[in-house]
C-alpha cells in the first residue's frame, strides 16, 4: 500500500489515502475526512509508481 496526499476540491485541505499500486487504474469515491463532501479519486500506476492522479468534486 502507498499513502497518497492530495487536496480536497471543496475545502482545499490536504488529505491522504492508502492505495494499492499493484492495481494499475482505479476509481474511488470517498468523502473528505475534513468537510465530508464526496470526491472522485482516479490514480493511475505503472510499475508500482503513481504516474497520474485525477481528483474531482462530485456534483450530487
């Protein structure tokens, strides 16, 4: 597991999440641990290295 840090697109606080780098493409929807708004998190790993991280607010 790898700890990834990013900013919440709602409250701009830095938050972190554990991700499995052995899964090359993933999509998560998680609530921000600070403001509780839903965030779509889409990391892309190649050779167990994070090469791309897309974070977006969900308009529900």
